[in-house]
C-alpha cells in the first residue's frame, strides 16, 4: 500500500510540474525575449497593395496562417510609424491595376501626404 501512495504522489507531482511550472517558465521566457525590432539605416518601406485591402482587420484567429490580412487601418498605422522612424527614408507604394475603393484611397492618400510632409520621399508604382 505504501508503494501505491508513493506512485500516486509521484504522478501528482509530475502533473503539477507539467501543468503549472512548465507553462509559467515558458511564459516568463517568452516575455523576457520580446524586444523591439531594429530598423537598418536608410530603409525603404515597401507597401504592396496589389493583393487587395479590407476595410478593417480580420477577426479570424486562423488568418495568421494564410492570406494577406492587409487592412486600410494597418496601412495607415504602418505609415504613421514609418513617419516617426528616422531610419525610414523612402516609401515604395505598389498599387493594384484596378485601383482601390474611394474611401480606402482617401485614407491612404492622407497617410501618404503626412508621410511626405515629414520630409521623406514617396515612389508609387502601378502597371
């Protein structure tokens, strides 16, 4: 009977370690390893809008595994970050053949205008 209780205690200890301690160590290690990405000097930001845009970000949790997931808000936020980043010097904008919706075009136009007002160059390309 003593051997049975020792086995149960060992299994219980192993489960506690596996279900509590290991995830905590992994979470702490992941949180400690996050660092801000470094942008190299004289960077050209390329925004490829040829894949299409949505009006708002996708709420599908599986969209990480496929699809572009590029939204107008994401483009505007990216341009705002690039506007403040001293390493980004030029914006290369690849436009779709068929264009974009008027509302999306206006939002992106305003963001590009703010980017240019910060003294940075913009190159737009379309076929």
